[in-house]
């Protein structure tokens, strides 16, 4: 009887974890944050089969150089997320989307919409993503 209760508790726990994982794996745009432009959707690379041409470290250096070049003040911000994504329209096939690194700095004050988002493609071109 005790083993059956332990097994039942474990099954409920695993089911809860799987459900929570499925909810957290929704695209950033459906969770109320992330890239705000409705014409493009950023999706994480779920089935990456090869190493990106540009490493995370190289892309971060390019993003920081872009921030300096564009005179973007990131002093009141901190790097919240760095993610390899596919950038493109939601109706576009994954192989036709632009792969790259998405860097997201958030404000120390926690203001919603006060973000700095930089996208660095695999050719080393950096651009600022729109925020609210």
C-alpha cells in the first residue's frame, strides 16, 4: 500500500513537471515578452543539428561593439538572456528564417517595455530589435 502511494505521488509529480515544461516552452511572443513586432517571430532552435557559425562569445562581443557604436546607454541594464533563435515570419519555414543570437538586457528598475534587445546574425551583423 505504501509503495502504491509513493508511486502515485511520483507519477503526479512527473505529470506536473511535464505540464509546467510544456507551458514554459511556448514562444516568447505568446508569453507577453520578447520581440514585439507582430510581423516577425523569434523561435528557439529546438532541433539544432550543427554548431552555429558564430559562437555565443563572438556574438556578444559584436553586440557590445554595436552598443558602443550606436551610443546605447546600457548602464542601468543587465543581460537577462542570450539565446540562439531563428528570426522570421511565423508562416516562413524554419530553413528560410535568419539564424542568430538574441541578447536581451532588462532595466534595473524592472520597467515593462524598457529593454535593449540586440540580434546578431551568423554573418556578424548586429541590429537592435524593437521594444515596447
